[in-house]
């Protein structure tokens, strides 16, 4: 029996390859899908079926591309949409590959028509269940995608799905969710690398409730909604454009890069420190390891992206972008910032400050204007630096007017990554004096510096 | 949290790497152990602890080598032995790496002092348990290692370990055994790639018993005991010799190979068909993918091995051999059998016959002397070819006199691999006429050919 | 400066990647061309130009595919053809990438319009010359492609190209040919991995001539012409079909493979011994490492190929086939011959015999019907086995009637590879008794067995 | 025939693997030597001989380690030293591997007993020559290693070696030097990736001389002498310590790293920009890609090194250090500077300024104290920034008093790498205000900013 979880870092997306005999199937394939073909072939298997748990909103599904490469049948859930491809799954449908059976189990709540897929072993025993976005390790799927007004309804339906369809399968059944920690599709997914219905029943905070009503209250809230979700939803019903191989954006010398970038956006995926030291004027900073999480908030689909990336991160960045449907890549800066500077071109930098320095500044009575970019949950849990204003990074665009232009703004977050994203955005919008607090709340706590639970709202 | 199962194919050995924060630990490391160091380093972790579940008998443990590379502490179970290294574990001992806790749980039965290791997540919840050789997917550990007379005692203790210490942890706890399907340490391990206490409680055949007595009866039997177990047992108490890197046996031209091999043994790890077509006279055939399973039965430690291997299998074969402590490698035949033949040297071949041909032969009233080399379990389950004599491969050495020298012996097994091993052994011992039945019982069943449950014993 | 020779094994094809600054160019790219893009990108370079030395006949050129991936300009030679793409090169044209200059140098002879490309270093000094199929290490390009009647003319023009355009560049200039040893584009290419004009001037046998006439006489002969050359020639003028990635033929279980193969051809790329031991009835044997050399002689373009290949050779075989434009791949036999036999299906085998056995047979007065499949050159150089009949492998199809059906035919070649190809062909054509002589002439010579220079022609 | 040049980046060291039949030899192996074993094995060859061109001074030779892995014979040149291993080569000695011959050719000048090795092809023709440190592309070996007083003598002997022993081999012979561009063993090695005696005869600047005297005058100068050369010289006569595999320094959390580093030196191999943005206080900056060139100038052998490195550069840095004999590695900072800052620990940074900013500063009449760290040759060739003081980086330690402590020192070099090394050194020595000019002279020239040929010497 072949069983592999294929993880797409960044998006925290999990897909599954299941095979037996000479056949295999894939659940929720990603767009750069040769990996499934290769691993199945290594085991002597042909991919015959592709199953989707739901119309995904956070990444471009690879079903159509994978079917083109293998001839596999596609089965999609959420049949209420007007899919341009494949066959709709009905509750209870069963497939087999070799000795292994797979059964669809309708689990609405996250979306209308979500399907879980129960895997049976060669003896027909339920063995594991692909829960899609219904149930995660330590969390459940968000229920706000159909609009705020339907949140209670969808939360209730999710409760029913979990308690009536999943948990009765038995504590011992292994849970195979569509996402791991860090996904935008569920809040606070736990770090447990593998989990079971028994573990979730006993420890998942969302399930420690006395009633359906309490569940609805606990999970029935709106979460941040990255704008690229709209594009993904449309793409995943139409079928994303073919991706015969990863794009190979051309390497461009500094001048060619500068010329090209005028019609596009410079995206700098180096780490925060490198960006702070020097970057192409106007560049947006999103560290490659956070592209899956933050790219969809800030990147446009209608203009080409021009990348600044270290040699080691270039391919990863291109792959992450492709998974979110960002295929318009104008080029990569050959030789990086060093070549840019060696071409005598102007670059910008950001100030930074360490936690001990900020502590000293505060202790001496300085009154820095600190912009805390963390989420509400983080601020509630850990408090913040005395005097800081709180604007979550994902709301910064709408609420930017709360940030004064005349101050040196000290951007503050968990460790410094989001601060650097925010500082790069503010710089693009014209804020002149920006300082990133490196180490962020992690460093602040480690240093034992004073915190306050009260958070002043932005200056507005 | 870092969690990886590292599998050693062939031996069907599973080891585990668990980490959190900047620290990691390894349970039952294999001897070629750089993989743990590299994967931990990739996550920014240092390996600080090495835990052994028991004094292993089927492979050379990598604890000492891994400790030399990392400075990690070694903790070994089975403290009744006189270990030359590390610290003995006592029941209940607890370690932590980062946020993760690990607790020793005495589970005797397979050996006297076997320890399971319970993994707790960051919240202190039991989450998974490394069961060593106590509990496998669909099977339990063998209980005959301390001798036939102690089988009932050890089986009873294993029953107590499973029912009193493991199952009470809860159905949802994930089971992390030391072996997968194909291991010599348990009979009939299931193909489920992951399992849980709940799945095992409900479906493990050994646990579907009404009483301790029934369990003892069911699992209390002697299994084949590969001779290399003795060497492994000794090595694993002394600490296997250092293995700073995999051996690189020299490539030898045909004449140099022939000269060297006189003082050693030629081991041909190519597949069965290639061996049948042509091989160095006197060579022993064990296909590289079965080296872990059969090598320990037939290979000596006191003479150098000379390998015939395809380019793609050479390194795998060397790795498999090193895992069983076979470090004396005299050389590899450069250019393979083609070079041997192009040097004008004599080679031998084996006859083969397909299932349809054998069927025809029988249908026409031929009376071939068929030697069935499968296990008792296989013969009981599937029957055999009418008229076949049954001598399990692992008993062939002692029972060879049951095989007549004057007959053309048709070697028969599951698919043709063991038949080829047996034919190569018989050829070494002087049997002149040998034919391998390709496809074996799998082909026989697929062709729907007649089978009999009655098995005539060898001619002796 | 970036300079890499990219070799395509099998075809013995050399292409070149040359770069400087942020730009690179490729000379004679192969069809699976991502390698150029990746290596250039690793150096921070964009491929801006693709140069072809001539309308190739032995492989599918990758210019169009590479241009699609990079936007590079294509420049092709042999402008007399009606190309569907790119720009024609004129003698003397010069390009630059970074500091490096490249100059076209018309060198007709192999084809009408062949261009060499002279590479200059940053100081403008001639440094190396891409000689295409004009000049190889130890050989020169074949001059028979335009027909037997034009051989003297083309040989003369090649002499002029070499002596008037190449050699005057100076002994120290490095020679970068389009092929290495084993290519069908030149006879007896030497094994020197790198060479220079000076080495060739002094040691190339074709250039050790007293006059143009002597050169014409020496090189002016017709060489074997693989039928696939016709397809390649057409493809390379039209531009081969896009190849966005290597084909991933589906893995098929034995029955599905057998069903599919009825409408196609089974191609077995395992080595000769494995094929001899067992193969799918009707399969054609061409070892994967010889696909580039012999595939084009025997494989059809109009029917799908079904592959039998070891796991390690599958991708190589697919790549080799793609390079010759064989894109119709119906599937791969999952699990190989072992799975085929385990499905209870019939397989065929070939007899083999070793050199010492054949020697003994002859010594004892046996009169085996030996079919020597080597080239005329080989037979002239080394003689043959007493009594053997000579039919070169590449003429076997036309001359098969010279081989008696009623005899046990002993196929003989250099080492056993071509014999196995021939035996698989004869078996397809209905010859009932075939034996391969393993080791071939190499083994025969190594054994010091008697040879004769007189070769009886086939029985016809 | 097997022929490969194996390049060790950073050190710009070239070694050669030459094989034929079943045997191969290596010339000047590096210390991490498994690469030779693996590549030879891939071709079915055993390494039987190891040849050294001379007692190397710039890297730790791998002969002893490689011999331990293969059983090969070692042959060393410079027999005047008291070697602890191997056999001394005499002029004219000849070896063969398979069909290939190798002949020693005494070429003193760089050292007393340097040997070139002439490679002959299967026909006995001289084909290529390993020139060691006698002759490079566009340069010749340094002649100052035996002391300033012997420079004229050694230069003369080198002239004789080149003109009497190498050039007479013929223009067409390929030159295989021991170093490529960037090595400390010869000045201004050219970028030609391959070269010949003919090219060097015509274009090597050192050989464009009218007489032996002119040659002596041109090449007879003392070059910078990295202190680690002393250690390498001693090690290469004793045989470097065994290196069974690359060191795996432990990953350390920030606090463990800080604790450990107190007894060692923190070496930060990230690129210049990242270092400038934040680094561990007291860290020495040497970018991993320049470790081979600058590490030996500034790193101690008697204290452990603690590394700060990106994930992608860690292994490269460890490898580069091992090649220079730096085996004492205390640990690697897990999680890099981000983890350091997230632990609330203090970090330092360096100011930087771009070329356009510096230009503006100068244009406005600012008088920055600019420290030009380039070599004399670079300053002579390109001039410098008006007002800059010149102290080559490799002299900075002795001449540091010329740099005023009270000024903001603007470190200036070719692109910014050496400036950052220098700034990190000065910071360690207590200089309080340091600014790195990014882009350096390359950017300065690209921007067309004014330069002066007159260079003020340091303030001393």
C-alpha cells in the first residue's frame, strides 16, 4: 500500500497520494503536480482518480493539470458550483484502487458541499479519513466564507458533520486534514504532525463544548479574508490555467530589471534583515517562507512581478507564487542587490532596532510611535509593548491613515517579518521614517520586558 | 514540532526523529545515521538524546555512531545485558526536547526489558507511542528469542504489556512500531502505513482473543531464527564498529574480481532473471531488495563478500549489508556480467520455466520434482502445486538431503526470488540440474492452475 | 565566463552553453532543454541566442522549445532549407554575450550550409571553435547525406573547410565538436574527451593525407543511414513538436499492458541478459544505453511504444526516445517481467552461450550456424569466428533471407548487445531457434580463441 | 576514457580524475575526497594512483584520506621535504591506468620540486598536461614562496620550465592547471575555462617577453602571503588529519551559542548586506563564497569557530573550512540572527551607504574618511575615490593604526565584500563608527563618478 502526505510549505497545504496494486488516487492535488506522477510511478502505479474535498479558496488546485498528465478521472465536491471540469461527487460514492476503498462522506460547514473521504484498508476497515477543511489538528474549518450572515448556519452544519459523521467513525481513525499549522483556512491549527479522531475529540479546543450552540458561538466568527481568495475561487471552478512546468522567469541584469520593473511590482523575497540593509526602491518585502501566507494579501494578478531573491530561494518563490496562480513573472534580478549596487544604482534601506535597544529607549523615557501589526489573538494572548498602537498587518491597507506620517514609526510584530512587510508597504505609500523592531514580541518576552494588555487603538 | 519516521527498506525497520525548539531525539537509529543529523540540522535542531527500545537482534544499532557525531546521550533498554555504552532506562523515566516530553513505559515480552516511549505534545497530552517490537500494525512481537521454554512466559508478559500499559493510553493514540511489513521480528505485519491503538485493539488478529491464555496460545510459537541474529545481539551490546561513512568497495576488473573472490564469497544482488541468464560460477543470488530479509540467513561474517550488482543497486546493497554489520566487502565486479563475459570468462546459468509451461508439463503427465520453498504459513494458506515437496528456504541448509541430486529440481516459491536463492545454494552444493519456476504461487493462482493442500515432505 | 558542454549520452551529442555577464547562448540545444535554462539561471544569466550548426539529422533539435522558454533568438544554418522558424546565419555574422564574441564560419561538407562558431575570449582572441559535424576528435563528418553521387563533391568541400577555415585558426584553438564517440554522424570518433586543432592536425587519421584527392578517397564513403534520419530531417526544419516536459507514460499492470501493446510495439530496454532470461512475447530488445544508437533503426513513429524497463532506466529511456522524437508512449509495464510472470502470463526467452562454451563446441567439431552482426570495419579489423556468416545488424532487415530458419542461429557481435537485438528481431519474424553468444568478439579475443579473416557471406 | 576536472570553488582549486579501463588516478585531490571515489566507481573504475604536483600551500591535500578509502599509491613531488607518506616522484617517471599513460615532467620555479604530469592518449600521443602551479590560464605561478631573496632564481627556473619543458610539447596540448581565477597562488589568472599551450604562448602576458631577464623582472615579485599557508605547508608534508566525512557542527540555540562562543570566534558567513543589518557582537564577517580566499588570512586554528550561516550556505562553509584544515567547529547558530533577536539578545549592525549617496556627500563638500581596501593592482588599474586612503585588506592588521578611531570610517573596496570584512575587524578592535560603501569601485565606475589615480597613504 502506498500512502504519502505531500506537503506544500508556506500554504501549509496537505494533499494525499493513496495507492494499491497498480493504481493510485490523489486527494486535493497542488498545481505543480508532477510529484504525484513520479511517486506513483516509482511504486509502479498509475493515477486513476483525483478527488477534491471542496472548491478550495486558498490555492490553485492541480486537478486539471494532473488529469492532463495522467488521464485520471476528476471528482469534485461542492457540486452547487458551475464547474468547467470533472464529475460531481455524491455522498456515499465509493471508489477503489487496488485493494483500497475510498468512500465520500458529506461534511458541509466550511463550504456547502464539502466531502470527506474515508479510506478503508484491504480488509474493508475504516482506517483514516481525509477531512478536508472540516477538521484540523486542534482546530476546525472557518465557517465565514459564505458571508457573515450565514456564519451561525454553517457553524451548526459543521458541528453536525463532525459529531454525526466523523467522530462516530471511532477514536482510532487517523485524521488527514487538508492543512497544517499556518494555514489561512483555520485558526490556530496545532503543531501535532499526525492526529486521530480520538485525540481531536479529547483535545481539540473547538470540540470541548457542551452543545451545538456553544460550538457555534466558539467557532462562528469572521476571520481575515485575503483578497486572492476571490481569484482562487474563480480559478478553481474554471480550472486553473495549464502549468506544464514551473515558470522560468528570465534573469535580468540590473538595468534591464529596473526598466522592466517600471510596468510591474518588485517583490523582494529575501529575509527581513537583508531587505532592511538594502533593497530596490519601491520593493515590497515578503520573505519567501511567508509568501504562501502573505502573498495573497498584497500581490496583484494584473501586473508582472519582478523578483529579488537569493539563489537558494528563487525556485521556492516561483513555486509558491505558481501555487497561488501568480504566473506573470517579469524577471529575476541577476546577482541580487550586490549586482544592483555594483551597477551604481540607488537603493533604499530601513532602520532596525533590537529589543534591548527599544527597552532602553523606553526606560529612558523615549516615546516611540510603535505600530503593533500582530493579530487580535496574539495581542490578547501576549499583550503588547507599553504605548503601542495595534493595526493587524492584514488591515493595514484600509487603516493606514491611523499611522502618522510625521513620526518615526517603529513597526512591531512577532519576530520582525511582518514588521518588515508593513514597513515596505508604508515606504511605498510615502511614509518617510520607518524602523523595524527585530525580535518582536518573541524577543520582548524572552528579554522579560514589561508588557501591557491594554492596547491603544491607532491614532484615527 | 519535528516528527519523521525514517524507514530502512529491506529490513522494514522504522526509526523516529522527534524534535522541538532547538533539540531533537532519535529512537532506534540505524547505523548509517547521518540522515538524522542532516534532517535535524535542517530544522535547526541538535540531537541531544538517543533512545533504544530494546537490544535489537535484526540490525546493527546506530546509537554509538550517532552519539559520536552529535554528542547525544544514549539510553538503552534491556538493562539486564552488559552494555558497553550508554545509560540504562528505568520505567517511567522522562525526557524533554523543547516542548515535547517523552516517557519510558516498560513493555516486556519481546525481550525482558523492552521499553516503549510515549510522546506527549506541547500540552502534555499523550499523542503517540513508540512501541518497539511489542506491537506492530496487525501483529505483535515474536516471543521466542529467549528460547522455546520461555515462550509461554514471555507471551504472557507481552499480553500484560499490551493490555495493561499500551491499550489504556486510549484508542486515539498513534502507534509507532519499530518495524513495518516484511520484518523478521514479527509475523505477518500489516500493510497499514500508520495505525493507532484503536485500530489495533479492534483489528489486530493477535488481540482478538478472549483471554491471556488464548493470546499465549496464538502468539506463543517459535519463528525462523536467522543465524545473523547472534552476531547482531552481540554487536548491539558491545556497540557496533564505527561507520564513519558507507564502505566504498573497490571496483575490480573481471580478472581481479575472480582472483579476489577465491578467498571470499560472490554475492550477486541482481534480480532473479538476470542471475538466471548468467552469473559468476559459485555465486549466491540474493536480490538487493531482499538482502535485508535473507542476507542474514546465508552470508558469512568471516569472509569478504564480492558483489555483482547493477550500477543502480550497488549503493543500496552496500547500505543494506552495513546495516547488518557486513562490512567486509572485497570488491565489486566492474562492468557487471557483461564485462565478465567480454573477458572470455566462463559463466553459469539456471534454467527457468513459466507458470503456463509448468502447467502444460503437468497436464501432459510429466512428473517434475518440484521443491516448494515457501513458509509453512504460505503453504497452509494457498496450498501448493500438485506433487510438490515442501522445504522452507530457511531450512534448506539442514534439510538439503531431502532434495535428490539426480533429478532436475524445479524450485518454486512466491514469485521466483526465493527459488533463485535456493537454486544458487543448491548449485554451490553440487546439485547439477536446477530450474526456477518464474511467477511462483502468485502466477499459479493468477493462472487458475490446480492446487493441492496436501504437501508431500521431501524425499529423505 | 560560463562555459559548459552538455552531453546527451546515447546519441553522443554535445551541445554548448556559453555565457558572460548576464547573457548566455546555446549551440545545438537538445529537445529536453530545461537544463540550459537552469544552468544559465544559476549563473545569473539569461539565454539570449540559440545557434544551430546545421540541420541536424540524428536528433530532434531543441531550439524552438528553448526559445519558447526563454525568448531567445534562433539562428539556423543550412539556409537552403525552408525553415519554419528562426533566422538564417550568414558567414561572418558576429554576436556577443557579455564580453564574449561568437563568429559564424561557413564550413560546408557535411551539409551544404554548415556553420562553425568561433568563440572569442574577453580580449577578442579566438579561443575555441564549435565545429558541428565538420571536425570531430579523430574523425570528420560524414559526407554522404546528400546522396552517393555527391560524395566526392562534399568530401572536397569538407577538406576545404577544414584546411582553409579551421586549421588556420591555430593549433592552440580548442575544438568543440557536436558529437563524441559512438555517434552515427561520423565514423570512429576518438575517445579524447577534449581536443584542439593542433592535436587533430597531427593525429586525426582523416587529416594525415597528402592531398585533397587522398582526403576525398579516404572519407568519401557511404555510411549506414538509420531510417529515422528522414524523420529528424523533416522535424528539424519544421521545428519539433513542443516538449514542455518529458512524457510520463502511464504505469500499466500486466493485463492492461498486454491489451494496450496489441496496437503498438513492445520495446524492452533492459540489458541483454535480463531479456534473454524472459521477455514479453514479440518484444524488441534494445538496451537503454544503446537506444540513441540503435533505436532509430528499428522503432516506428506511427505506433505507440510500450516499454519494459527497470526502475532506474525508465526515465533515461523516455528521455532518449524523446530526443529522437519518439513521443508516442503507450505505457510502461508496472513491476517489470516479475509482475508479468506473477500474473501467470506466458513469456519467452532466448538461449545464450558463453565464449568458452562456443570454443568447446567448435573444438569438438560442432558446426553451429553463426551470424556475425558487426560492421564491416569491425570484421576487417578483428576477423571473425571460423565459419561465421556476416550480416551487419543494420542490414539484417533486408538480408534476413540469408539466415536459415531451420538452423539454431548463434547470434554474434561485439559483446552481446547487438546479438540480442538481432535475435529479438528474428524471433519477431518467426525464426524458431536462436542463441546469443555472450561476450562476443571482445570475449573471443580475450580468450585467445582462433579467428579467421575470411568471412563467408550469408547462405543466400 | 574518463576525464574530469573537479573544481573546488572559493579556493579556485582544480583537481583531475583520469581513468581508462578499470583504473583511474587523481591529481592533487582535495580533502573532502569521496567525490573522486564515487565518480570513478560510476565508471567502473578503481583509483589506483594519486599524484601531487607539489607540496601545496593553499589547501589541505586529500591524498592520505583518499588513499585510506581506496588503497591507491601516493606519489608526491617536492621530494626535498620530509614527507610522512607516499613515494617521491622522479622526473620522467611513467604510470599507466588502462590505456592511458602519465609522465612526470619536472617544472621547478613555483617550488623546488614541482612536477607537471603529461597525459598521453591511448595511442601514446601527448594530449594534455597538468601544469600544477607552473602555468595558469593567463598567468604563471608565484615565485616568492621560498623567500624574497630567492625570487630571481626561482623566476628564472620557472622560465626555463615553461620554455624548455612545457611549450615544446606543442601548441595543441591542453593545459590543465591547478588553479582557476581567484586563487592566491598566481596573480590575475584569466577567466578562460580551458586553455592550451598555444593560447598561453600567444596570449599569456607573462610569456610575452623578449628574454629570460624580462620574464624574471615581470613575474619576480612578492605577493601577499596568507598566514594559513604556514599551517597548510606543515599539514601537507605531515598528511592532514583524517576526514572521514565533513564535520557536522551542532546546531545551537541562541543562548547555547552565546555561551560556547565565548571561548571561540564567531564567524558570520552570510552576505555583506545581511551582516550589516544585524550580527552577533564581535562576529567576523567573511561571506561564504569568499571563505576560500580570505578565511586563511583571518581565522585562527587554535580556537573553535562558531558559525552564523543561512541554511543554504552552512554546508558550503563547513566544506570550505575543512579544505583549509579548519576542523574545530563549535557550533552553528540555529535559526540564524532571527532566532538570536527573538531570544531578546543584543546584536550589532553596520551603517552602509550607496555609491550615489557617497557621490552626493562628496559633491556637497563632505570630507568622509574613506578607507580603500583593494589591492595595489586594483588601485593602480582603476584609481580610487578622491581623498581615499589605501590600506589593502590583507595588510589591515599590521597597519590598523593608520585608521583614525575618532572618524566615521567609510570602508571601500571592489563591491562591498572586503569592506564588510574590514569593518567587522575594525569593530572587533574597537573602532566605533564604521560605514560600508556598497557597490564599491564597480558601482563607482558604473556611475561614472570622478576618480583619482593619486592615493593618499593612511594617516600614520
